[in-house]
């Protein structure tokens, strides 16, 4: 029998899902999240087998439980086995992390960050074109598809 399990209220004050102020992750938590994003749905045993270092399954279960408490993962139960998946896509989590950086260093100015990335050659011509295309699509969508 498979059933969904909703996130419980946590010490971070969230109910279901993630909010815009996710707690930061340690190195092991980041490695586990990379495995969850790449392999979900995934069990603690499967995570343990894929980690770069040998850990007890109970340690991996604790990390997965903490990631759920922090809002990064959710789980379902298949028999007696917890099966984990990410609460949000890697891209959305990355965007939220970038937003924190933008807020912290540039007082919320995305433009300042992008200009800095261009000035330091972090973005090549292909990436700049892709970014420009995405901006154009967003503008078109915001206008309701009208040109």
C-alpha cells in the first residue's frame, strides 16, 4: 500500500512545501539532495549506495528526515519503506538561493548581478542569447501573448 505523507509543521515554522527562505544545507545534505534530484523517487538505501562515502543507512535516514523538516524533500510510504522526492525542482531551489545572494549583496538588484556576471565574463555569448530569449518570452507572456 502506498500513501502520501504531508509535511508536518516544523521548527522552521512551515507547513506543506517550501517557502522563500530555505535553510542552508551542509555538504552531506547537498550531496543527498543532488542524488534525490537525479534519482527520485529514491529510498534511503538507494541514497546510501550512491553516496561518495560509506555511511550507515540510519545516518542517511536522519539526513533525509532533516531535509524534509527543512522543506527540501517529501516522502511517500510504500509498505514500510519511505520513498523520497524533492519538494521543489533543483532550478527553483537554485533560483531561491540566487535571490538570497541578490538581496544580500546587491540590495535586490538582479540587474546589478547580471551586469557583474557579464563584466567578469561569467556568461558567454550563447548564454547571453539564451538569457535574452528567456527575457523576451517572459515579456511576451506578461503582455498576454500580444506583440
